[in-house]
């Protein structure tokens, strides 16, 4: 039984729809502004691939609230992954069109799971410079950490088993916004 608020279909159990995602990102945007006392020297960096549109949405929301443009970039961590040698992956582009030194960076991803992706992203950022601080924002925290990494901003805590996969679909990539839990075979 999936419980109240879960809709089951052939793709899995839908746990968030587009309005849920919008509300979660709006709340995260306000939390980022509050914690950082505004948006001065703030920059958002999305981890490729699905962290990028989330970071861009957050940057636009924060910019609208604060009345100023918020720096935004994208980070490919392929070469920093600890499983790079065994994983079939292509290297994408990192596009950070601003100096990260002495800035407050908010690293953005769609799901935090073991923490290994975030560790790779931190390594990549530190190789680029010395930010004043790095914070982490995620749409979904599903638990099961293998490294001591905890997000500063979370859209939804979603306890899962290791036999489940959290699929985040975003309109920019998938044509619609929703979050599903899918059981693995």
C-alpha cells in the first residue's frame, strides 16, 4: 500500500505534481534569501543534468523577489565521479560565467541520495576557486547517505528503500513536472 497522497500508475507512484514542485521551489528560494540576508554575492550552480533547470528556476525566483539578477551556472561532474572509470558516461559542459571566488554558492541538484554526486561537485568547485561558502539545495532528499553530506535546503524529504528509484521529471527536459517513485525489478 502506497498510503495517502500517492497515485500509483504503470510508471510508479507519483509523489509530487507540478504545483507541489513549484511550491517547494518557492519555499527554497525564500529560505535561501533569508539565510543569506538577500542575494548579494549569491550564485546558483546546477549539477548537470536536472539540477540545472532547478537552479535556473531558483535564480529567477530569487531575482524577482530581490529585484536583482542572480548569477547562475551549470556544472558537469563526470570527470570527478569516483566511478568514472566503470561508468558509461559522456562529459558535458560546465558553464560558470562568473568568478566563484568570495561568493556564496548554492549548489543545486534534483535528488540527494548517497552524497557521492555532491562530493564530486564540491571537488570540481574547489578546483575552480575559493568561494566564501557553498550551500546545497535539493528538490528531494531520499536518505541513504554514504558520506557526511546534508542539504541546507530541501523541497521534500522522501524516505525510500534502496530497491526504489526517485524519478524527477522537469518540463525543460521531460515536457512535464512531476516526481515518481519507481520500484526496481
